[in-house]
C-alpha cells in the first residue's frame, strides 16, 4: 500500500513544480495619506501594454454603488462579469496601508503590463489613475507616489 501512495505523491510533486515556476507572488502595498475624509475605495488592477484591462486584483470598499467612482477601472473592466470574484474587502482608512497579494504569470512581468490603482473618497474628488506602476523587475520594491489620496504604493515579487 505504501508504494502506490509514494508513486502518487511523487507524480503530484512533479506536476506541481513546473506550475510554481511559471508564476510569481506579487504583493502590492498601498499607504494612504491623512486626507481628512472617510475611508477610501480603491481598485487595484492590471492593464496590458496597450492599456487594455487585464485583471482585477482587489477592490477595497464594500458598497458596489460607489464602484462607478473608480472611473478608469469601472470603464475598463465593465465587460468582465467575473471582475469581483473573491477580490473585494472593506474600504481603507486614511493613514492606513492596504496589502494585496496575487499570483501572476511570469509572462506578465517585463511585458508592458501596469499595476493601476484608482481611488475615491465619499464627498471628495475621485482620483482615477491615482497610481500607475510598470509591472517590471526594475520597478519592484520602488515607492511610487500617488496623486491625491495615496501616499505611496509599491510591489514586491517573490
């Protein structure tokens, strides 16, 4: 009985290792400024080299009626019915940091893709395109300043 179990385990490991080598864990950290308002809604998403929507990584903010204020993300991802599957959470308070982790294919890195973050705060101006960071090895670990609500954003590759 041990031999079939060991054979199955060895086969599973042999199949899993190539899959692990074909993707990277990306952790995006976004720190908000002390802007003097309610919690921020943030959309963290990827666009390809032509600026077309590729994938939603996270949406911070629980009320879908406010997602239209994340204007670039809302416009670009409108046709993607799966855009919110398992990628939503609470809004982010001022001065706080949101960390998002995702598995991304190696082929996306250094291929012209961008991590984009849109921001909106109730009773304040919306900020589409708040942060745009090239998804490249050279950009990993470097802080990128936001335009209005985001103090800084960066990502790490693992």
